[in-house]
């Protein structure tokens, strides 16, 4: 029996999904260029199957977008990893997330930073995510139901902000609540044409560090969709 096979058997005994997660990490992350070892270890740890409906759990460790209710989806694994690595999370960071969704992205970040504050506009999703997170014991991941456009003023300022839905422009409160020198990863665009950006706050203003890639997220709702005042 090879060492690899023995390790797989041990992992299966400890956690039936550990081998599937390791395969996911190798096939969908490492082979596609994700390099940060801390990020890869987080994906090996967080049980993605708990964040999707039971009917789709057989697909939990594939690189797929899966429905989670309220017209929303859990983001494909590679996209979560790509955004996480681009954010360059540090162990001392306090991060704000717009769009808790299933809770998976926030849970990944919670393994990498000091604290995560996450807001979800759809109450059923926010409540379900909070239950899963509580069950996992991720006490540094704080969630609430509300409009992420407004940020989380009481917890600000943040070292980093990650947005998992697409506004047509960066919400001003998120810029205000980001620390000087802080990073933001955000998709911007209309429903079917979006670009993922890495931005940084410099001299009080948000500047684009890098245009990362075309992408496709659900639109940011709430105040982001209100008509602009003339």
C-alpha cells in the first residue's frame, strides 16, 4: 500500500469528504494556478458540502455554481479562490464582505484573517448561512441581514473589502469604511458585462490596481439599484 493510499484511507476515516476536498484543491485550484498555500489549506478545511442544499451535495466539490435559493448561487470554487488570493488576506486583517450568500466565501476568509464581517440582503439566506457558520464554530465570522451597500459602520475601518455581487459602480460607503492602503476586490458592470477589479485606497480615494478578469456575478440589489439623483 502506497503512502498516498494510506493517507487517503486515514482521511476518509476522519472525514468522509476530506479526499473529495483534496481532489478539488488539486484539480480545480492548484492545476489552474492558485498558489498561496494558506488559501489552499483553507479550501482543504472548509466543508463546502454544508453550504449547498442537500440535493446538490454530490456536486459540492466540483467547480460549479449551484443554486442556494432566492435566485442566488454559491460561487464556483475557482472563482472563490481567485478572489481570495487576489485580496491577499493577512492573519491580522479585518475584512468586510458584501453578499454572505451561502456563507462559503466568508468561511474561507475566516480561516485566513482575524475577523470577517458579512452582510446578506436576502433574509432566508442570511439566516441559513448564520446557522451553518455557528455549527462549524467559526466565531470570527460575523453575519447579519441588511444591505451591504451601506457597509458595517460600527466595525469599520476594514483592512480589506470583498464584494460577491456586481454593482455598476463602487458604493461610496465601502470606500469610506476601507482603511488607507486597504484592498478591495469587486466585480463592476451591468448584468452581462462585468470585470473583476483589485483596487486600493490611496489618499482617501479608491484607485484600480489591476483589472483581473471578465466575470459574471448576480447584480447588487438594494440601494445599488435605486435611480441616481440628478
